[in-house]
C-alpha cells in the first residue's frame, strides 16, 4: 500500500514493490506503435526490439564480453545475450550493442543494469525525420531574403505576400562572405543526390580515398567512403533513390528529405541554376541514417545508427583532420538515451556544433521531450520553425527552456532528387538554415570555438514577438547580425546585475529584482537574462527561465515559481551580450517546507481492495467522466478540490485532461492520455494510480466506494489495452487497483491481483516539476 500524506517535514522515503503488483512480463510491448484500426493513440518512446545499447565500465570488460558472457537471469527466465562492437562503439568507451530475443528486451535491460560491470543499459530508441510533406511547388527563397514577395503558403494553400525582413538576412551576410569549401558540414539524415546540378560542386570529397577501388585507402575503417557513408544500409552509397520500388509500385527510397536539407545549407551560388543555399560554397558530407519509413520493415532509424554517424564525424575530425564544424540533425523521436547524449557531447569536445530540429507535433518540448533536440549539451542548438510572416509555424514544437532559437521552416524551396526543386515544411527545414549559418560564420572566422559559434547564433538574432515564451532566446536566427556581432571583437562582459534581491515571496512564487547592466559593463543593450536555481542540498541546477533585458540602470524584475521538492538554494542571474559573454550574480532563497515539499510518501504491506460500490458506467477505452463531484472538499497541493475527472487509463485529473478528436465509430473516446510518461505527469494536476493504456469494457468498470464521510475510493477493474508491437502484442491482462482520497489530503494507492505486462506511471503532480513519482511502480 502506498500513502501520500500532507506533512510539514522534509522526509525522504522509498517505495518497495508490493507483492501484489507484479513486474511487467513480455515487455516487448514497450516498443509499441500504439496503432488502432480506427485511431492513433498517444504513443510511448519506440525502440528496436532485440537490441540494447550497453556501456561497460571499461573497454577491456566490453571486449571480454564480446567473446563470452554468461546468460542473464530475470523474472525466472534465462536470457541469452550476444554482445558486439558496432559502428558507434569508438565514440564512447565501453559501448556495445547487445542482441537478445525481441520479447526479452526490457527484462535484459533490467538485468544488465544490476550488474557491477555495467554503467548503463538502455533501449535502442527509434528516430524519424522531422518534415511536414506537401505538394511540390516553386517559389522564392523568402527565408534568405524576404521582401514581402508573394509566395505559396502551404498552411492556407494560397499564394500571398510575406512580411518584409522576416528572414535571416543572408543576402546582406554575403557582402562579408559567401562561404568556403574548406568548411565541412555533416548532414545526418536521408541520403543526398550528390549528382544534383545545384549540389554536385559542394559535395564533400574524402581527400584520403580513391573512388571505386574497393579499398580503405585512408584506414578509417570504411571502404570507398568518398562522400560520406550510409549507416542505414552500411555501404558507401549515400544516395539510393528515387528509383527503387516495391512490387505494388510504392517508392521506398527517396532521399528527398536529405537532398532538400543539403540544398538549404549549400546549394551552389552564382551558377545560373535553380536555388542558392545559405552558403554559395561549402563541403557537404552525407551521413545517411534514415530509411524509407513505413514502407520498410526496419525502423526508420535508431540511436544505434545515429551514434554510428556521430562516431564517423568525430573520428574524421579528430584523427583525419577533416574540418567538420557542424552537423545537421533533422529527425527525432521519444526516449532519452545516455548513449546518444554522450556521443553528442563527444562531438562538441572536438569542436562540432550539433544543430537539431525541434519537432513538428505542436508540442511543448519542456513537457513532452523530443530527442535529440531536448538534450542538455553545450554544443547543441534546438531549432523551431517560423513562417514568412515571422510567426511560429503552426506545426512547430516549442519550449521556453528546451528550444533555443527559431529559423524559417514553412514553404521552403530547395533541391530534391533528379535535378528538381520542391517546397517542404518542417522544423527539418528550419534546422539547416542555422547549420548553414554556422558554416558561413566559420568561413569568415575559422578559429571560432564551438561555444562562440553556438552563442552568437543564439543571441544575435532578431527578437520576434511570436517566439516570446516559446523559445529560450526569443529570437529568429539572423546570420548577418551574427557576422557583424563577431566583427565587433567584443570581449567586455556585461556588468554583474546590481542590487540583486528577492523582492517578494509567496510560497513557491518568488520575485527577483535587480538593476539592469549593459552589453559592455553598464553601457549598451544586453541580449538576454537567464535565471536558474541551484539546490542547496543536492547541488542540482534547474533553469527557471529567460527574459529580455531592459535599458542599463533601469530596475528589472521577474517572477517565477520554484519546482516542488526544493526548500533552499541559490538563485543565479546570468546576463549575456550578443556574442555570449556573461556576468553572474546570485542570491540565496529559503522556502517554507509546507509549500515547497508538502507530501511524504510511505509504503506498507499490501492490503485487500474495497468491495461493492457504485459503478460509474465508464465502460470503454480512452474515456473520461468529467467533473465528478467529490463528497467533500479535498486539499491537493494547497487548493481545495470539489470535483475530479476520472480516466479509464488509471488516473484522476484536477486540471483539464488531454483530449483528442474521437473516431466517428466511438465518439465518447475523447481521452488522449494512453501514452503515460513521467515527463508528462509533471504537466497535469493529477493522481496517477496506475496510469497506463487500460480499458474497462471487458466486464469491468470504475467503482466508487464511500466507507464514511471522510473517505472516497475509486476502484479500477480493467484490462491492459492489447497494444500492437513490432513483434506482436501484449494482450489484455487483468488490472485491479484503487485510489483512496481522504478529507485531510491523504492519498492511498492499493493494488490487487493481476497487474502484469504494464508500462505504468504512479505518482502525484501539481502540474509542475518536480512531480512525486513512485519509481518502484513506474516503468
């Protein structure tokens, strides 16, 4: 039995798994595509069944496991394991891929993570391209120079004038430099049509490789890698289409996405043909990781494949002197991978900027993570898409703390295979504008560090109202501004903020106030304020937010809410200029424990569930009973609650729950909370008793029991949804549990029989970090 009770004490506790709540079996279900015949459910992070990325403590240990490793034991079964080196192993010491039976993937990960010789083991998460396809059309390159010209708007399907200067000012930047073929950019994507008339001259050629001789001339481990490498098919052909078709005539190898991205970075300029990229001349290295998608039986890509590409770029710069300054990454997916993050940081260690598209789900990435753009790495820029009117594109993901900058990404004209040109939309199209700008800066300033490169692209852009509160920097990138900022050769930091103080405090809400400094000391306009919090006990640092500076000497303030479960620490204010030079000031803060950490979690022996009660009649899949009246006012995170929304998916909501447009065949199925996750728990005011994809129309229901005037119980009798997976399905398995609410604010979870093959989240949240998560019950 789990109990959350209101308390005025800061008490650390841990939950033990009660015997009545069984660990999940056949956990290949976690690779779920979550597709149904009549609608698409919210999906979990997909991964490749049967493949595990495992990092051993030493390279010697990893090498020994390639020769022999004893079978693992997990959940009363033996798991055979085949450990191998792969193309990405070199970038992280001790990294290997382990092959197991697909249905044993999660059990093997659990067992590996318990071994003393393993640092971590994790799924091989799937990655997909971040584009929004539309019908090809020709138009002008408004993203490089927007005069208000008429162009096609794929949002409305009409041609209309844009907003003058809603662009990156590439034409003005070209007065300073048009790029250099000594600068190499990696396109980690689909392949590239290397013979396209507008790209051919700007395709990278490996100086150490003789084309077509079947030898590894430069000794880098890749035979005939003349223009890069295809890590998806593991061969030297970086372009595979169009031209390959299935028996029913469906094209499966297009490489149009990668070719389009390459054209934005560096379609040849002044050649009298087609379009021009941000760089007239540059060297584009093709690092193919993406397959054909839904028409291919394999995953579109995965972390194993992306890391292999990162490893190649890092090796070619570190060991072979290839001047790779940036890599473009217009793809993404769910699932945070330690392997992927470490490999991205390794690229930064050799001076390679990592530019990533933010995603096209109209989601807040602060709440629902998109990888790799959500990683916290010092060499990473996450890019949102803007349109020709300087609006955030309607499809673009955003995130005030996780998406760093905007760039043109709607109705972008660029190169596509077979000497064609097409309009594409997506953050995939925004990202190469930034990558191309990075290459242009490196052509003019070859000795820029990766930090200098990232900072100036981030902080010198145009401030755009539509990006306020949506993007960390408030800015759409402007390459001309960046070049001119570097030309200032400014080494003077802003002064430290004057008289920094906590002006007011109400519970977790804190107002910070200071006298604004300037760009250089106390003169000129600074570029950005950033406020973070460092916990006094754990040392954890949390980004709280950013704001635009006011005039030097003026009083400025910002009000923010500290995350739960932090009672004391230091507020840190950093003020940046337009090239990233910063000053720092700080002030200590202490919060009332009752407001900052109001709950204590305890665990006791399992007890029986309630019986009887009144059935809600909530029979179905993905259904809510909204505004169910509670029999008493229930205190929840300091507020008195009188009603609740009940979900068939094992949760109670006090805020508006996520909804979807239901299928016509089942109009009552409006719930959009089947894809539970710990990160999403923090975005809702909710109680997650056994939050998973459940259904109550197999002889079950949700029952309300009121033992007395001070208690109410919600009891689920349900089954798991028969989630489709890449290897089968998890089936419909009995689920029995209940949530008890007490008038004094206590919350009790009890678990009955069944409860297997789960991918549940258990905890409570006020809709803000850090939520109270029961890790022992959350998978």
